[in-house]
C-alpha cells in the first residue's frame, strides 16, 4: 500500500492498511495509525502523531516547524485523532515547546488552504472553510464552524456550535452557540439552524440559550449584570453552564454586537 515513488523514512511507524501515494513524503519520528490515506505530494513531518482513518490530500504539510520566534528546535508534537479530512494545501504547525502540542481531535474537516498555527487546539467535528487561518495558541471547541477566509488572532477561542461567517476577523473570543459575522466581528444571533438540524439539543434548550444571549447583547447592561440576570431567570442546564463558564473564563473578552 506504500508506493515505491513515495519517501517514507525507515524510522516512521506506519499502521495497517495505510495507503501512501506516489511522491508523498513522510519523515522519521512520525506515527500514522491504521487505514489512513496520504495523497501525492502531501508531507507528514517529524513530531506528527496521527490516529486512524485520516485522509491527507495533495500538497498538505502536516507537522511543519512552528512559525514562532520562541521555537529553538525542540522535539515538539502535533497530535491528530481519528477520522479527519485534511484537504489540499492545508498547513498544520506542531507545538512550539514541550509544554504543549498542536492538537486536532476527531472527525474534523479542514478544507483547502487552512492553516493551524503552533499550539492551536481543535476539538471534534469542526469544519474549517477554505483558507481559514489561526494564529498560535487558539482553541476551537467541538462542532464549531469557521467560514472561508476566517482569521483568528493569537490566543482566541471559539465556542462549541458557533459559526463564524466567511471573512470574519476575530480578535476576541467567540462564545458558544452563536453566529458571528462581518468586520469588526459581531454577534448576530444564535446558530439555531445548524443546532436544530443536527438534533443534539432538547426542546426548550435553544429558547434558553437565546434568552441568555439577549441578556448579554440586547439589554444594554454590563456583562457582569447580564450574567447575574441569566443565573436568576434561566435554568442552568449543561449548555447554559458551559456558556457562562466560557464567558467568565475568557482572557481576551468576548466579541461585541452590532444589534
């Protein structure tokens, strides 16, 4: 299943039923799990640990040296889970030092031209559109969607089930369950269409989430007062608990509103 026209270092660890197409390049200190496919001209570089059932398309560079002046040549890691689709010309940098790693979870779709910088953490079942890019140390929680050409600045976090529309530039955290759009990036309501389509939320949960965000973005009060009001009037199920924890733990602050 490994083409003689591919380069695979003899120290790389390759699982069962892995297909490596002609002109792929796999360095030493790489581990690739079972049932993965590495397309022509894809590069899997030192420090990459890849699970099973992943597909890496043409011209992708996985495990690239971090673009970080703090990097001093340490043996750092990129950890990739299972069932990910990594499309053409995606670039994923590994971690800057041994205290952290770049992490991609399970079942994600990284479309053409995506760039994940050093120490970025992507959860599970996320979709990153064509040309979406993160700076270092960003966090993208499960089920988030970044549209085409979205840019996340250093250290930004995107909450679960959020949708950042095409071309958005986020310099602050994007809370969970919302739609964020335009520049400057702003809150545009909750992500009800996607959340309803997937059927992951019980009846009434979307209403509670919408009511909570109205307190934050539409009542003209401080964030502190809005959070206090949410705790007073809205049942704190797991979604509201996660939302409040996300906001209160944000180090960059959350995006504003144009409403």
